[in-house]
C-alpha cells in the first residue's frame, strides 16, 4: 500500500500545490530541502524563493548535481526601502516570484521558503490569488509556512487553494516524526493520512502511522469488554444476530419496491473503498459539523 | 554560564541571533551576562534600552567586573523613551540631533555614546542603530542588544512595523554588518496577549539560540527561583536541541543546576 507522503513527493500522486506547515517544535525545512532533491530528478529547473534565510545558508551541503538545476532568489532584502531611505512600498507580490525565463520546453517546479514572512507585507487574499496564478506556470509547487504564526482564517484560506497540505506534529519523547496529510485529487476525492517520516541521506523514508495505531488500538481494545459487568444482557447471540439481519427495514423495503418497478433498467452499485468509513450506527460521522 | 551555553570560544556567537525570553520569572541575569561578556570579548556593543537607565546597566555590569563608563569607546547606549518626564531629555536630543552630546542625569565619561530616541518611527530607530554600528565598530565585531523589544508594542508601535524592524535587523546580521544580535522579549503564558505571543513565536523561528526563563510550575520557592531552557536552533535541524536547568539568583552571580538538584 503506497504511503501518501511518498506518493506526493515522488509524483505518483499528482499534486500541483503543496503546503508544508511547520512550527517552532518541528522544523519543516529539512523535509522541504529533501523534497527539492527529489524534484531536481524529475524537473528540468526548480525555482527556489527565500524570504528569511540567505542563499549561502540554504544551499550549504547541497550537491553539485542539485545546484546545477536550481535557481535561487532571495527576496525582501529591503522590503520597505529603509536602506535606500525612501518610502518604498513593498514590490507587487507577483514581481517577487519573477525568475529568469527558462527554455520553452523546460518543466518547472517551485519551492517557497516561507509564506509566513510574505504575510507580514501582503494580504493573504492577494497571496492566495498569486499562488493560483503561479499554478499555471509550474507543474508543481511547494510552500512552507509556520502555522503557529498563522491565524486560523488565513490557514483555512490557504488550505482551499492548495491541492495537498502536510502538517508537521511536534515530536513527543522518542516518537517518530509525524505529519498529517490531506490530499485533494483532481476527481474531488479527498485522502487523509497520518504518516511518519525519516530523512536518511538524500532519501525520505515514510510509513503509514494509522495502521500501526490501529493495531495498537485493537490490541488495547481486546481485553476491554464494556458489557462484562452489567446487571442486564446487552450481548447478542449468533442466532439473535441472524434474526436481526433478517428484519426488513422500511427504507430497504422501499428500495426493493422501486427495484421491482424498474426491473431491467440497470442497477447502480456502490463499492466501499479504503477511504470510505461506513458506519451504519452513525452514517454522518464523516461530516465535519 | 559558558557550560550552560556550550560556549568554548569567544567567536561562538558570531553571526548568531540570540533570543532571551521570560515568562513569570525575570531573565535579567542572562541579559546582563551577554552585555558584559560582549564587552569582555572586545565587541562594539550597542545597547538599546526601553525602560532602564544607563546607570542601571552600569551598576549591574560592575558586578560582572565590567566598567561600562570606562568602555564607552566600544559601548553605545540608546535610550528609548515615551514618558513625559523625559521630555527635556528628548528636546535636548532633538536639538543636538539624535546622536549628539547630551547632558542628562545619565552621566558617562564620553557623552557622545548616549542617544535618546523618542516616539519616532521604527525606521528612524533602525537608521540610528545602523549608523551607530557602522560608524563605531572600527573593524571590531559588533553586537546589538535590545532590552526589551516587546515593550515597543506597549508604546504604540504596531506588530507589523515591529516585525519589519526585526527583519531589517536580521538582514544586517546576514549581510555581516552586524556580528551578533541579542533581543530580549517578554510573554506571560497565562496572559492572552496575541501580539506578544506572535512576536515571541516569530523571534523563536528566526533565532539560533533561545534562552527562556520561567517560574516553577509548583509556585514560588525560596531556594529555586526558576527554570531556564536553552534551545539550540539551526535552519536545517528538525527539532531544537533543548535542555532545561533550574537556577537560583545570588547577590553577584547565579547558581545553575539540574532539575531537582538544588543544594539547599
């Protein structure tokens, strides 16, 4: 079973705009830089826009192979013109993302480190619009943001614009590095996963966290029987379960009736897949109310 | 202190942004340590103070065996004032330009080392700092210390302007115009001040070394005055290297020990 983080980074799961949300406790830059190393293998040129770190600091430790395929631009070195002593207003946001024009057939990717600093100078609505526009020029783009500096409405607005969001969790004790992913496929299907990751040399090793968690949960849940010490019986015998399954509920009857009248006109069936969470006792539990 | 900060050489803090923050427990000792240590290490120090006088820093520095009055060739002091009682000082500062000589209650052997900045824009404060650093460093490494930057929020500077100001200071550090940047800020966890929290978080993201002091969760103790957490942050380190110690302020120094190992 493919791990979502790996699928997004490797490109098997197509994602045009990815948001990485980190915090003071879990720095997203190491992952971002490793993503860059994966991107240069698939794209002709990767544009990197820096708002905080200097170029030298950012490229330190990158191989010659990677350096040849990236174009780095450091912005906001004098955002409001204090160094030239003028009341300069910040550049138009789109101008910040101006890189040298590549050859016509080049495939391009973009990395931005990071949006939090841009949000000091620009309205988030303008930023969202710019990200949408940039989506036409780049096959894929990755944006880092410090979510602990971000107000909820800004965070939500960015989530709408992005095709995938990766939020890093703070690590507790010896726990593995965790991130929660939300990926929107072009078909409209939304995939959610929690993955663990580790960076080893130039590779990212990812695993699903949920599965392990489920196993742990089931192990924990086996010995707990809430019906064990009750003064009345809540358990059903096999026979009772069979009897219950034979009861025809009003809505199933309705379906059968309509099925009879439309005999031969085709049948729509829905097969549950791994993402669907069908719980008859609470059919609305997947709604975010 | 050097052991706590894992400091082996005087150049260890070159190019570093050091953040000192406190929550319920003052971080004064750590601030004064950096002021005195920078002068001992032969840095040109520019100290921007919002609420303390020069005499206060001089008195504390003397406990660290540093004479601030005698170090004026490499020590620049900028006092930020927003109080009406300082109007005379402000007027004189304006008459003699911001970096001109000043006759005030703050006496120094070299009066030109004293500046007063009153209710002006952060842009002018930045220009003043930049001018002081570039004109007085004379080839020596320079260190800027601001005590305390969160108070600027209280005197009417917006959070946006303050973050832009910090961004410019960090740019000075990146272009090597400044060798070391030390900012002190304050945020109490139990007070809902969103701007102070935002400032602290922003500064934490940008810092290389973060010293945070807080009171004991169990309440006031006569023998243990608080905890200090040292976070070593690097741009490509996934998580900061953190260790927490407890401390007790003494008359002229501080006693730092591992948690639960108070000798009293």
